[in-house]
C-alpha cells in the first residue's frame, strides 16, 4: 500500500484526536473522545509550536490546562512472508509509534494539571485497549483494516517523561511520551 506511513500517522491522530481539519498551520484533529479529558488537538506530524487555544479546544469554558498530541514514527521493521509464487506474499510493517503529549497549564496549582494529565493518559490507554486496530477496521483498506494491532506483544506500551517546567507563577509546561508498536499487513 503506497503512502502507508502517512495513513498510519493520520489514523492514529484521528483515533485519539477526532475530526480532521486543515489550515495554514497544517493538518490537525479536534473534538475526539479525549477532548473532555484535556486533549485539545492531535497532530499527525511534529509541530513547531501549537497556539494556546489548541491545548484547550473542546474543554469547558475556563479550563486552565490542556494538551496537544503529536505522532512520531521511529524505527520501522518490514518482514516479508512469501506465499504461492515468486512475487506474492504478505508484508508485516511494524512501526514504532510515539505519541508526544505536550501540556500547557495556567492552573494556580500544578497538581491540578498533573492529575488531569494522569486521567488523560488513562483515557488514551483505555482507547488502545478498547480497539487494538485504533479504529482502522474499514473496507477502505485492502485487508479490511490498516492497523492490525497496536500496543500488543512483549514490548507493550512504554510511558516516559512527565517533566514539568514552571515558566512563571501563572504558567507551566510539561509532557510525556507514550511509545508502542503499530503493525500493518499488506499484500506484497
């Protein structure tokens, strides 16, 4: 399948982030299942910086903290299994996916944003466990799904980071990395 990497990035951002939008700033997803838990916007690519409102889109008025997510693809392993002839078979493409959560807080107490981030992480992990295909089961894809499994296997899901920087008495920034494998199978 041509464009596999782009499809994987956009599918993951859409699954966590919601509906696709585009602007001069690029592609982004908002209004998804994690909006009420603090995820304002999901980006399928790295960003140079999100506007403050991107962090709290979809939250109740007056929200003092929010997060944006960006999808990074790391190592990719491609394994071909030949079947029934010199050119037919299947390819397993295993992508190392890192979802980077960046958090912006204007809360008076940092623990409010930290506790909210904990809830957001639990919600994100819950979505992975709820559908190992990350919402990509569809006849749009030749095999009936784009991602066969995510977060499965012995490597599982790794969370790293949760570093915070106090910018001023009224602003703090933090973040966390969530890393897992996402597998696709395509006919080769």
